[in-house]
């Protein structure tokens, strides 16, 4: 499909309720790899708020074998297309009726991993956003909520679905979900699985059975996931007052999955990489991500399932809120400052780039061609930042009161952003009309700051602008909360507070005896770009004395970015600051590791582009290396003793304290390796856990000295699919840029490169495009051509993964004319494919239009 023949645009303004509602949905699914039959019986009734109309149901890739209204065959009166069917209202009764269909689908041929598909001989479903229509004809939209009962028949030893089990026998199992849900939350899994089981007692005294289902042999790697689940359940009770509402909660680990995980009611389906973990096979970051994603999907039980979104334009209502909740959870489980820094780093790397390019869209989009393309950093991460700001503005008590009202008022409903904000206005008395612009205006606001001090008064002037974005050239001022502190020359905090910007210019004046050093946007209180000129001395003062950990890290980050842009040669003040942080045992080791980490090429590229410059990836790669080596030289005398002091005694534990010590030790090893790969070779040989082994391997590959370690790692882990993903990713990300294209090309021919598996494809091609900026953008365009070749190959098989990877080209306007031409040529090749999917066609079309 060419991008000039894309399907119609779907617009928020065109939303209309469905004419027919579903009270109950009963499915009998007779499993067969190539010919699964689904008998669907729907108890339907007219929607009293909508005019009488035809019955319109969604359906794709289905063979219709039977269709009846109250037992009467209506196939002769149907209009059936490739996207659904319709029955004229003249063939419908005046009131409620029973709709019955028998359909057939082919799970084995469904490589899109959307709907009902096969994953290594296991049946699996993924129905968000619109996959249920590949299982049966149905009003596949989130505002149609029904109670589901499911009977599964087949030869699979284990057959699971939503809700509670009600009966089973040889070759069949029946499930009942007592809670109404939209079709996107339907789930079915069947195959050869084993379970790890535990119990959880809710605060009201109910006992809930917890089960994690995995392939035989993986059950020894579920302990951490189970513990994370139990902690998530307790936290949601303690912090949000939300108790689980079924007798059974299940997680299933699936190898082939487009997403990280899915919150289907009572039966969460997970990408196996976010369930399975052991000290030998998973890194500290893997453990933290498993903890966060399990929490996220569990929290959806209330913020997404019990209260869902009216339509897909409201996706941020469930995702932004649930991301914010999982961020809170991780901050409570681990280090709040380190978590905040990590979240902001991710936001700037992904969402700020999205906001500044051709794929920019509001937190609540106004139109789309393919909804799968809007599971974005803007909807998720910026959506969470909007809720964080809302909580800051109304206060913790106001936020808690509003959430209680939200759950009480809207339980069992499909809601909108208007419903959400009205709850806050009713609970707190705040007028949020202007704040609502955060949901409708795309782009990252820029806040310019000027300082003045005269006659004992210190004045800060803030000027905000919101840049033009596609289809939104003119913007109104936003509500922007700026938290701040002021430090005197001794480092004492002399003032602190919050100023809320709601106009183009805002001033705040404070009487002080001398000009202070300002610490602005503390805790990153709003997702904005802060344009504030500070001297190197003032930044060093913030790094040394500020009480806000985020701004201490930010001071070091901005200084490092400026140094890299200038060529990478730091001054003595900066180097002494880094050495002081390294040696300060009063600081969290994880925080020290973050401060000491030099910026990556992609981060500096975004910084240069934001200032209107032209990005030279090779020059930035060299400058980043120059800075890292300068830091390494400055601290080299203390590195060995520092790493020895950071050794964690006893067996491996994935807790925050031990992980922080390993993080700092790993960063010190990375500095050592800039000068000599010897310590990394020793660390690789001595490692007894994946965190330390992979850290050492990364250091060696980046130094161009990893051949032996890569071979040893492959030999050790060739039979572990998740660990081998790391092997591919390390090479794609850290191979020096002059060798990267050849290395990645060679790896696509490796026997273990299963390009149809999303994890494996992303671990190689995705890691290369996103993580090796200098290699991907190497002169000659080899990286662009390589990625385009694979996008063209993958698109007919898995459009969702293809569309996600196509976003690697969104920054093409950052670069020189030669690179722009080469990227444009690569995009044109993708766009010219005659059967291009609407997923990929939409992304490529928007990028090319920039």
C-alpha cells in the first residue's frame, strides 16, 4: 500500500456511540492451529441514547460459517467486507435479541501477533487495541462492555481465559468473568504450561490465588515476579485503597509478543522477558523492569479495567495514569531520586524527540489512521507527567480525594479526559480549563528564564512558548508549575517554593541580601525545556550544595553536554566535581553512577538539534569519548580501590541497595576500560551474575576488544533465548561506528537471528538504530539502507513491530543535506512498497511530510 492511498483518517470529533450494546458474550472456542472455530452468542439490546440503526460489527481475516438473530439465519441479508459486517435494521427485532455466529480463523498463519495466534505451539491472544475482531465478529470498541463466559475445547493440556474457572474436563475448560469488560481485555492462552502458585490475602481478608504460567523448565525463574506481584497488590491497597476483585490472578509468559505485557482482566499476558529472571540470566535493570511492568499491569485492574476509556483517543486516561502509578511504586520500592532521574532521561530521549518531530501529537490525539501507532511516549510518559503536575497543583490530599471520587463515580464505566478533570474540579475546587491544554496541545513548552538583582530584591522572569507542531501552528500559554530553591554563597537554602506559569510571561520577586544561585524546575516539576544561562561556577555550586538530587544531577548533565558540544575537553572544575561525586560515600551509589555517566551520542544530538544546530554524529561520538577518557584519567588512581569497596558480599540480591553498588562499580569499570580493557577482561572472567558479566562485555565491545568475550558468552548462553537477545543488543549498540553496519549485517545471517520474533528483531535492528547513533548515521547511508531493507521484509509479517522501528527515521531533519537525502531515499523505498501496511504507511507518511 502506497502512502498516497492510506485508509481514511479516524477523528475524535466524529465519535458516536454504538446503536447496539452487549450485555453478555458467550464464546466456545474449538482450537485448531489452522482452523479454529469460534461460536459466539451475544445478548444484545438497543442503546437507549442512540437512534435506531443497523447492526454493525467489526471482523477481519474471518470465515463466516453461520449468522443468526434469535435462531433465524440472516446470512442472506448481511453485507460482509474485509473489515466487518452489517445487518439492516429491518432484519432486527424491536428490542433485545440474541446474535449468534460461527467463524473460523487460522492462528498459525497470524504472524501479526494480533488476535489469536500461535507462539511456539502455544495459543495466545493479543486484543488491544483492535485484535478481538480477528477472533469473532463483535463491536470491537472500548465503550461496549459485557460479561464474558468462555468454553475452550482442544488438546492443549492447559486452557486459560479471563476471570474465574467454573468447570473443566478432558479436552475442555470453562471460564466466567463476573466483571463487564470491553473486548480488548479478552484473553485466551492454551498450551503445554506449568504454574508457580502462591496466595495473597487482601486487607478485607479474602484469599486470592496467584499463578504464573510458563513453559516447562522456566518455573525456576518466577520467584521475583511473584514477589513483585504481591508487593504491587499490597501497595495498591495501602496507597490507593484498591483491592483485587477476583478469586484468581494469573500471569502467562509468552515468547512472541509485540508489547511488554497486557492487562487482560485476571489473565495478564506478558512478554517472557518481563517475567523470567535469575541472577545468572537477568541484570539489575531487568529485575527493576520486571517489578515495574508487573506493577503496571496489575494497577490497570482499576485504572484501565474497572474504569476504561470511552474510545481510543482517551488512551492516556488509562495509560498515563497507570504509568504514573507504577512510577510511584518503583520510587517507593527503590530510590525516589534515582527513579525520577531515570524517568526524565527516558522522557527526554523518546518523548521530547517525538514532540519536536513529524510524529508529534497531543497527549490525547485528535486523529489517527492506525491506533497501534499511538501507543507512544507522548501518551504514556508525557501522560504520566501531566498527572504528576496535576498532583503537584492540587496537593497530595487533593489528589487522594479526587482519586477516591474517580473510583466511586466511574467504576464500571468507559470514560473521557473530561470525566477525569471534572472529578478533580469537583474534589478540589480548582478550575482546570487551562490545564486541559496539556491534553490537546502537542509540543514541548520552552521556558526562558532571566535573573535580576537590585536593591535587595531578586527577580526571576519566566517566558513560555510552545513551538508549532504538525497541524498545530499556533499555541496558547500552558499551566506550568515550576518548583524552585535559592542557595546563598555558602550553599544554604534561603528560599523555596513553586511558581505556576499561566501566561506568556510570569515574574516572581523575593527580598534577599545578595544574589542567590537559583535551583529551578526541581524534581523536573513540568515536562518543559528550561532555557537558563548559568555560569560553570553556579552549576558547580548546585552540584555541590543543592538539596534537590534531580538538580544536582542536572547540573552535571548540562555541564557535560556543553563540554561535548565544544569538543569534549573538560576543565579542571568539572573534573574535580566528578571526582568529588565519585568519592562522596554519603550519596546513593546509584545516584553517583548516574552523575558519572557521560552523555550518549543520541542525547547530545537531541541537545544540538534543540538549539537549532546541525548534528554531526561522528564528531559527537569522538567528543563523548574524549570526555569519558578525560574523566577516566582524572580518577584512575582510585578506580581499583573503589570497585573493591563496592563489592557486594554474599549471594546476589536484586534489591535497590545492592543494585546501586553494582551500578557504581560498573560505571567505574566503564571508565577504566576507556584506558585499558584489562580490568574488564578480568571482571568478565570473574562475574557470577548477569549484571556484572554483561557490564564487562559491554566495556570490551565498546573498546573494540570483545571478540573472545563475545564468543565465550555465546557458547555459554546459546540455548537461552532471552540472554541471547542481550548478546545481539550489545553488539548492535556498542560496536564502534566504523564497524557497526558490517557487524549488524553479519548478525542478521546468524542462525539465532529469528527476525519474526519481536524481541530478537528489536534486540538487533532496533538496538542498532536507537542505540548506536554514530553507527546508524555513519557516512554513506549503509545504516539507513540496512534498516529499510528489513522494514520492507518485516512489514508483511508484523506491521506493528515494523511501524515502531520506522520511527528511527523521525529525526532526519537534524542532519546535514547528504544524510537527509540518504534517509529520504530509504523512506521512499519503504513507502513505495505496493502492499505496505497501514501501520507502517502512516508512520512513514508522517515522517516524509515533515
